């Protein structure tokens, strides 16, 4: 656990206070709950009991699928399915998918609930990593009757055409194509590897972030998609507020719900470093940012940020440490407004190797205000999905837990009731909804194939183990 540098010039101190105030204004003082009169009521879970769902594959003879992301409202899952020898993007309306099941174990849905959105470039690799929220509470989606209304939810991801890769935002289902097009693409920056990817998108779908490549390496970008026919794409130069060090290359991995805070990681001579940056003025060229290179765990040489809460106050990823790379969270100290790092450990007691890929903010939970999902190495398997819950404090306060998700499902009895069986290996949790009630990921199914899965109705408080 390491504190950021305290030696700050007067000017830098003022800027740090300003950005800390801005971040804090989004949801209270980091590390402490908001004042009592402003404290929101505990979030209520959406309809659906605690349940494990096999997510199958797209239509056709496909036998490998991964869920790679979930929208903040928990209504849209996205990912990729292997078709012959390449990956193809898909999306799924979660509420519709679970409503189509007959409730008889095993709860494998034969209706092929994954909608193929990789058809914009047939026989070309594509994948979807995130999606914006729906604009209506109940979306009239029905894949069987070909009513493919996404209710304004927009998936984002990547596809490759020849030697050029594109960051892509899907606007409409293919069957609802319009003259202006049902998707918009941003080509790579030229030079280097062909690897342009949109990794995250705001709640309203108007801002997406990701990275491409130029001759110097990966380059983070922020794209304003307000006018899909003319996206405004600007690269991000990350210069640390305190040290004035500029990262040699950058990758944007996560964006706040309003598009004003971005997290990711970049390169230095000593290794990768996680960063968070606030957009001060998106109309300037280059875009005006206020950036902080986040601290590593004590003794660690590198770090990477992959996810954040919708308000941008809490960031999750991983950091190197003397015990090995481990999942961690970053948050600001309430008094100094310094960014702090809290290691989360892993599922193995021998050598740590874990990473956090999703984070949810849950004020009022008896397990702590934060919930983190990801993957961790353990003795039996190189990777298993985990769930961590706790508070954003450096000192352990004996509140919270860290278990592998399969253990939680088994000990609560949910696995048995859901027909999960004992042969599933849940290898990675790739995303979690803003309320923490829905988790997506992928693993090895009982037949030995790779398959996407979704957990719904995840408990707000500490899970109760009734099957010891």
C-alpha cells in the first residue's frame, strides 16, 4: 500500500484540490459516505432472483463464446463467439433472454440468445466490449419475432478488415438498417500493429474511449459520437500533475458515465503505469486534461487500470507487488485528496496473480460500499472468477469478503438450483452492473467448451452460505 507523493508545488496543489473537489462533487468525499442528508437510499436490485445462466452461442454450429462486458444498467451483455477460426461480436438482451427460459434445469437456453452483430464485416474478426444503457425500463426486444429494438443501447468494440482495424459503435440492429448506416467506425492511427479498439462507452452512448496504434505504440483516444456521421476523435496525452512525467504510450480502458473521467494505463521506461484523467475542455486541440499517474502497491514496479464506478470515484485494476501482481482499487484520501491504492489479494495463498475487471458502488451493503469482480490464479486452475467486497480504506476493517464465484454459487445453493452442476469452471468475470446485481464472464462448461455465462440477482449484502 502506497501513498502518492506529497511534494507538490503551490500551483499543483491548487490544481489537485480543484480536481479532487470535482471528483468528490460527483458522489461525496472518496473514502467516506456522503453526508447523511445527501445519502441516497440503498439501491434495489432489478427483477430476477440470484441465479446462474448458461449463455450459449450464436445461431449456427459455434462452440465457443465469451461475455466480455455488461452495460451499467445490467440489461445488455456483449462479447464474442468463435466462428471457425475467428471471433465474431454479439450482444444479448438479458431481460429477454432469461424470460424465454422454461425454468426446467438445466437452464441452458436453446433459443440462441446471442444476437450476431459481427455481420458488418462477414468472415472478419470482431468483438464487443461494452454497451451504453437502454433509454426505457422495459425494452420490447424479441429475437424470435425479429423485433430487435435495442432501446438506444449502443455496443462498442472492434473489427478487422484486411490490414486495418476499426473501433466500432453499433447504432442499430442490422435488420433495422437505415440509409445513414447502422454502425460507425474509426480507423486505426496508422503505423504499428493494426489494433484499434473501443473499450468503454458512456451511459448515453455519446462518448466512447479506447486505443489504437501509431508508430510509437498504443495511443488512447476519446471519441465524441454525438453526430455519428462525423465522430470527433482526439488522442489523449497523459502528463502526471505532480511529476510532469508524460506516459510514452497510452490505452484508455474505462470512462465515467458522463464521459468526463477516463482511466487506463500507459508506458514508462520502468513499466506500465495506471492513470486517471479528467476532461477539462474537450473542444481544445489537443484536448485539455488533468491527469494523475496512480500509485503502485509498495514494492511494485507497474500497474494497470481497467474499470471504474459510474461516477469515476473508484478505479479497479491490478498492480505488481512483492507477492506477485494482484487486483487492487484506487481512491482518493478524504483529507489530502491524494490517490491511494488498496491491494485486494487473490485466491491463491502461494503466489498472487489476480486482476480486477469490474467495480460497483453499493452504499449501505453490510459487506462494504464496493464490490469488485475479476479473475485470479489458484492452486487448481490458472484462472477463476472472483468477487471481492469491502470498503475503500487502506486498513482492513474486517468487513467484506473475497471468494471465487463458483464457491459462492455452490455454498448458497444457487448452483444446484440453477442446474449449474459441479463441472463448470468459471474462469473470468469480465464485468458487473452498476448496482452489482449482475455479473458476466466466461468459463469451461461441462461439455469442455468455452461458454459465456451471466449471474443475475447477486446479493446486495453478504451471501448466506446454507450449503456448507
